[in-house]
C-alpha cells in the first residue's frame, strides 16, 4: 500500500514537470513571436509632380515614429522602413512616366520585418527627404547645369556634419548646429514643431538651410550670433527697424562739409552721388561742385557725410598708367639674276650687203664698216649690267664681220625696317600717336573744278589698355604703317598710291611681357624670257636668241607689343 502511494507521488511529480516545461516552451515561443511584432504600418503610397517639375513620393504611416534608411545606388533610391508592415495590396510596380519627372517607376517589396520602396530614375538627380507627423516625403529633382555650377563654385563651404533624428524638435536641431560651430543662438518663440532628418557628411550651412526651408524659417547672422525666426517675422522686424532708422534720419541735423578731390574729377563724383538709382545722399541732402578747386560741397547728416568720405577713399585714388611699346619689323631679301647677249653678222657680196640695221647695210654697201650698234642682228643685252664681255670674233677675207657681246647681272638686296612707336596712357583711356606725311592729290568736283586734297601716310599706334585685378593687361590695339607707293596716272593727273600695313586686335598680356600680334610672309618669284620668235625656241641653239631675267623676293612683317604698368619706382 505504501509503495503504491509513493509510485503515484512520483507520477504526479513527473506530470507536473511536463506541464512546467510546456509552459516554459509556450512562453519562449510567445517571446519569439513578440520580438518580430511590427511597430508601424504603411497605410498608402502616393506620387505627385511639384510646381517646378520635381517628383514627390509620399508614404503615409500609421505612427509618426519611423526608422527609415535612404540609400542611393546604381541610379536608384532605396527606402527601407524598419519594423514596418506593408499589406499585400501595396506590393506592386508603379509606372509614373506620364508625370514627366526624373522618376520613371516605383516598386515595393517585403523583406522580413522591413518594407522596401525602390525609386527608379531616368537621369542624374538630387534628392531630399523629411517626415512631418505620419507622412514621409521624398523629393527627387533632375540636376541642372546651374546646380552643378553652384556646387563647383563652393556655395556651401561649412564643415561637414551628420544628423540622424526621428521626430526631434526643430529648436534642438538648431542648437546642435550652433554648438557644432560655436555660435550663440537666439531663437524666436514662434519656432516650434518637430522634424525627422538624416544627413551624412553635409556642410553645416547647407544642413541649416534645409532645416530652415522645411519649417519656413529664416536666419540672420550678427557677428557670432545666429538669430532664427519665421521669415515673415524677420521681414516685419526689419521693416520696423528701417522705418525707425528713417525717422531718426529725418530728425538728425544737417551739416556742411568741403571735400577736396585729389585725383578724380569732382563733377564726376557729384554725378555719381546724385544718381537716383544708387545715391548715398539722404532725401534732404545735396551736393555742389567747385570746378576751380576741384572740391565737393556736401550738405547732409553726419552719417551720410561719413559714408561719402568712405566712398572717396575708394574712388579718389591715382589711376594706374601703362606704357605700350610696339615694334613693326619688316625684313626684305631679294635676288636678281640676268644674262643677255647681242651678236651681229655683216657681209657684202657684189652689190648686196647684210647688217643689223638698214643704215649699217648702206654703209657696208658704200664700202665703209658700219658702226657697232648698226651691226647687231640679235640685240638682247642686260640693262645696267654688272659685267659684260665683247668679241670681234672674226673678219673673213671677203670682208664678212662677226661680233658677239655677253652681259650679266647678279643683284642681291637685304633690308630690315624697324618702326617702334611707344605711348603712355592711363588705365582704360584711349591714346593715339602717329608720324608720317600727307600726300597731296587732285580731286575733281562735279562742276569740273579741281582741288588739292591730302591723304595721310603715317605710322600710328592707337591703344586702350585695361588693367585686370591680377595685374595683367587687356589691350585694344590698332597699329598702322602706311608708306608712299607707286605713282599712277589718272584723268586728273598723276596720283600717289599708298602701301598700307594695318592690324586691329584685342589681346591679354602679362605685365612686361612681349607678345607677337601677327605677321605676314610674302614671296614673289618672277622668271622673264625675251627671245627672237622661232629662233629662240630651237633647242640649245635658241639660247643665242634669248635674254633671261630671274627675280626672287621674300618679305616678312612681324608686329610685337610690350605693355608695362608704370609704378612710382619707374
């Protein structure tokens, strides 16, 4: 009996242990199931096109607390909502090409306890995102050339900052940015609300602008004090300050000051001060000019007169001067080769005679030897020969005469002409220098009367320099070199031609550097042959009936310019 009781007791303990294990397993399973429970849910997804053509993806959540990862990869934007449920009805592919934005489609997925959205794009883009209450908004816009230029120009130059907050007060974000840069922060009581943002490695000034833009705020910097308030509130405050300042100016007494001008013209400064679009004078102020002493008489408030003095310190300064030296180099090189001959045959047979000319034949028929110039049958000598040789070849027994003369010329000319005008002028002031002659010529009027007029043949330099901030010089140049040319015949008498060499250009030159503005290279080759018809075309033998003249000329023109900024040491 006792043994049975003990056995039953053991069975009871075993059953209790089994029940306890079942409870433990049940609680473990419940804990596992509880750990995968969702804390948020996507109610709907919407796509819209903004006024400026940007794409807006709106995700409506059940709760305002959301953990979202935004990743850009392979031209797509991936949104991962952690511990967020998405229903089967929202698992789809959405084609949004008809909206004509940079986004072409949206695709949704379920990945474990995450809801994923993949935004597909068509071109290079930029994006931003934010969460206001239960709405998560992603804005995608196409990158423009202006945006690329602004980034290249360094529009935002602050140190990089990373921010990742969910539903945090805006005032707290502003305080973090101020602490990051050591600014003193003054925030208006009107700054309220929360914001969700994630920024990685973003310049702090860009991050600040994004936060202010999202909440409709604006900023003002006063030294190291950063003031934040709604845009309307700041505009109203500044309008009141301007109105108060104008009232003070209307009550401020007027004083008169004589302001001598040293380098500028007082009349030019007065014109600038009286310019209605950019005047420094108050409504009650005025300015007068004394041209004799180059002095301004200004009547206005003390503050305005001090502003005028500050302007004069910037404008009434010596104007820089530039020395411009130009060189026009003309190089000529020509070679002339000439060779000619003349020969003659004279003979008399009975009552017949032959010679170079009729008078020579008559002399020969009369029994006398004709003059040498009358004995040439071929007369093609060189004009002004450098050398010549003549032969009385022979006189035959029957009285026949044979004469021969060779003449040749080789002439070589080399010349170099350098014209070097130079001039000094003030910055941005046109200057001109010229030297030459005026050539007279007759000009007939419609009535038939003639008058003498003159035309210039000069060497001139006209230049307008402009000094750049980095001490380089922009030159607007016109250089002319005219010379007396050939004389031509006209109905009113001889007229003189003018040979012209001219260049007009604009160049950028370093201070003191020499630059070649341009050049002209010419080559003239002339081969002239004078010959006796028919006989001059006979091979080899035809050389006895020819005169050759070969001319080869090369001309080269180079134009240089050297500008120098004049300083006191020069």
